[in-house]
C-alpha cells in the first residue's frame, strides 16, 4: 500500500468519524445501557454502535486488511500480524458514560508493525485530528485542514499531560529529570493530539493499556514531528502478544 492510497483512505474516513461521533452523543443524550466486561472495564451500547459504524466503513475501504478492535474478538488471536487496523471505538469510556468531554474515537493503520496513519475524533470537543504520512498531520478547525508541526520553539517551562493526578514514583522521577514544571490529567488519546498541536510538551506512562489506545495518536504525533519511544528510547512496534503496550514517552520534539 503506497502513501497515495493511505491518504485517500484516511480522508474517506473523516465523514464516517464525524457521523459516528454524532451518533455517540445522540445515544448518550437518550441514555446509555452499560455493562462491565470481563476485564472489569465498562462498555456501553454507544461503544458498540460506534464500533459497528467504523469497522463497516473500514472493511469497505480495505477489505484485505484485518481489523483488531477493543470491542470485538476478531483477529485478536492471529499470530504475526504485520498490516492491520487498530480500533478503539471510544477511548475514555468512563468520561463518555459520565457525560464528560475527553472521550475519543480512534483508528490507527499499522503497516509492517509501525503506526503510519490514524484518525482521532473528540466529538464532545468538536476536535478531529488525522494523519496519513510523515509531515502530514492535521486538525480540522472551522472546516480548514490545519497542518500540525511540533517544531515550535520551546518555552522555559514544560507542560505535560498525565493519565492521573497522582504521579507514580517512576513517572515523577522522569518528570524531575526532564524539568517538567506542570502537568494536567487527561484520560484519552486526546493526549497525543494536544502535544501534536503544541498545547502540551509531553506525556509519560509505565506499561499500561493496549495498542488500540495509542496507535492512532502515535501516527498523528510522530507524523507531526513528535517523538514516541519507550523509557529506553526504543521504537514502539505493534502486533505484540496480547496487544499490550510497553512504557511510553511522548515528546513534542527532539529538543525536550
């Protein structure tokens, strides 16, 4: 699959994401039905309907590429996946079911085990981000496709996002090493997007969550010029056993 084909696929997904986001908000207003999954995390009829909308469209666009979604068992047992989609229909389900705004819809395209393209939509915030190749990450603002560039000059004070208000000792140690002056809790993949858009400078997390939580954001941030590695500076690849994430450090650019 070449870059022109990937560009066309991602652009054709934009309207589908906008529609699925609209559906997610409408279902929430009507009142969601919720249950607890085997891993003790919540899921709602909104998650499942968004999953259906996204997977149907992606299957239509790329029938030859397997889809791995958080909310289905399809392809999760396949070995040696190299080219595939990772979908998290609603990342931040807690925020979604509790009428908060930071939940996102996510799809990341993996080619040769690397995140090369992705799309993230935060419908309650009306923010949609997408990317299809290096140097081509965008946010749609007032119907304009605004290119994201992480090369902005650094401020003296580094602002990070964090998945918790209470830092674990190993995270706090990294913050001190990097001279992080402040951080804000943010639960969903919106973390990647606000770094790509120069609103924040980075993010640090020990091994947690799964590949579908980070793949789309990885592509958007890295293609905007950001840095995505584990704690040892290694490249993060996809299709690992059980789709588990390693540690992760996001940096707005190499100067951080």
